[in-house]
């Protein structure tokens, strides 16, 4: 072999050897993939956490189809709507299911219906948006001008469904509906002598089994806005609602245990009676299962009834504080799963700011007006009026989107200490401690925290200053990623 050939062979061999040393193999040296941005969540004390144990704070919307066939697609909700939500920085949807759609006949479940709901959940998950499955109830059944129960689960037939005052007045002033609420909570026998609660819990067990393992499902909301029946005035306070709370606790336990038998991991959300929505005492007996979380609503009465935002900042803060106090007894997280329902942005802003001060996530009611038959804000509740439009972004309520748009810590490697946004100044501040929610080793240096920075609030980009970490995401990314340099306190400020 000539000298030149020998040198060429030697150089080639050396290059190959170096490549083997410095280029990681996919099997052993490649960096591990990051967590699914819309992956499973669990509970850790008062916090929701992701797969890494990072605290999750979500901003989202409600999507509930209240007319047959009760599917999001029947509203017109499709990829364009999911794209709009993702572009605006939302990362969760409270996605409605209707008992009547799930179990049209006693003990017979419509998996084709659930598959259509799952299709929407997967559509959202592909865009980094989790779903909370919400068994939605308003005024129980169409007989009472509502939606929820199958025809066979209506047991009050001998009382006239009068007076027909619509939503929400029927919940308080239609005797037949009040009696039906009581029969449901008392597990009155239905077809075959099986109690209504027993049927309902079994339905939830089937739903949980169907959705178990779906990575984008963040929880199961047992029942939207349960009502106690005739004693609703007494349920403004816990002391006068003892029997009704016991019955609500039965509902929560039956449904939660059926869910846990089918899905051991996904959080189970339980709700107080709807009379707590305007600021009354939060009565919400916990189901007593691992991974439980409190779902609650806040509707300021002056804003909802006459459109005047008088005292709402105080009332909204009070409602959130009571929900946190109630959940704290059970060491459970809280999620504000409904508020808004009005066109005026001034009804939105106090809730968003109060949620920041209390460091909780929320889901606005509602994404779409969509001919909702049971709402306090018909014709004005939605970000869009009709989801069938081909370009929802062009038809969205821009003022409402602006009021809902706020930076937030999306996944915190530690425990949030405080955060808040000043929309006028365009300044967002966040501080967290690298201690781990629920206990265990603290997050060490190199742990990533994700902050959602909506482009709507920073159309020309933003600047970031960090104490105790450094930015590793691209400039002006909507998902700002900060990597910690130390254990202990880390803080950041985002400005325009």
C-alpha cells in the first residue's frame, strides 16, 4: 500500500473512532424526550402536578353540547377551533358529556358516542390541550327545560313541570324539578328497581374505563352544579344542609369508587351544590379517594343578573377563598371550572386577577354560545357565537379574548410563591421555590419551568429577567422555558 493510501486509511479510522466517542447512539446517549405538554396529571396536596411533579396551572374554556347528539362535533367544534385555542395560549378544555348520550337505555352504553367525544379530546391533545371530562347537568332533563338525564331516569311524572321560568329560575322555583333532584340524591329506584345513583355511578365506571390511558384526559368531573332540592335556601350554609350534604357525599363516593375501579390514576373532581356559585358557603363532601380535587364555579350576582360589576372583585375573591378552605380540609387541589358567561370584559377581569392572587387555574364559560338552552348569558357568553363558521378566529370576540389573555406558570419545577400580571403595564412577575409539591427531594439545578406568555399581550415580543435561572427557549416563544441554576427561590419578570 502506498504511503498516501496508508495515511488516508489512518485518518478515516481516526475520524470513525472519534465519531463513536462523541456522537451519542439513539439507544444510550440521546437525551430523553421531554414530558408530554398535555400529558397526565395527578394531585400533590393542594396542587395538580404533571409527570415530572411540576405544578400545573391551567387556563382553559368550556365546550359542552347540550342538544342531541351531545357531541362537540355537532356544535361544529373542529381543528380550526382547537387551533384558535392553542394560538391564544389556552391549554385545557372542560369537555362535556351528557348522561343521556352515554346511557340511552338502562345499563346499555353508547360507545360510539364516547368515541366521538374521544376524537375531540385527541384533537385537542395533539395541540397541547388537556381535557377535563364533565358530566354536565342543568335542570336535570328536557321535561324541566334542562339537559342531563336519560328519559328513563326521570321518576317524577305526577307533578306538573310548572312554572316554566327557564334557567336558572326553575332550579329554585319549579317544585317538580326540586323533587326530582331529591329523588336522584336519595337513590330512588328506577327501571328494574336499581337506584338512580347506582346507575349513575356505574355509568361513570364505564366512562372511566373507556378513557383510561388517554394521555390528554386531566380528570373526571363527577357532576356539574348538583342541587339539593327543596332545602336549597338552607344549603347557603353548611349547618342547615346536613342531610343534603350527606346525600351529595353518597353521590361523590359512589361515582368516585366506580371511577377508581376502572381508572386508578386520573384525578376525580367533585363539586359543591350550585348555591355556592354566587359566594355562599362551599358545601362539597369529598369522595375520599386518592387523587381527588375540588371543582367549583364563581358567578357574581350583580354581573350575571343586571350586567353591573358592583362588588364582584370582593365576591369572586371570597368564593375562591371558601373553595380553597373547603378543599384544604381534604388536602385537595382546586380548579375554577366555570365563571364569566357574559359579554362584558369587566365581568372577566376580576376573576382572572383573583385567581392569580390565589394561584389557581380556571376554565371560562364558555367557548361557544352555540344556542345554549341553559345559560345566564344567552347570546353573549361565548368567545364565538357559532362554531360552524369556517374561520373561528375571524369571528371571535376580541375584547373577551384580550380580557382572558394572561401569562401564567404552566409547569413549575417547584411550588409557586406568587405571580401576577399587570395588563396595562405589560408586566408579569413570578416567584417559585424549588421545593417539591407533596414532599420529596427538591428540584435541582437544571430543572425547567414553563411559563405561557400569550402573543396577544406581547405582539412585539417580550424581555425576560431571571434571578436564579436562565432562559432556554427561543426568543419571544409563547412557551417561555426557564432552567434553574440553583435550589431555593427563583424569580422572573416579563416586560414588553
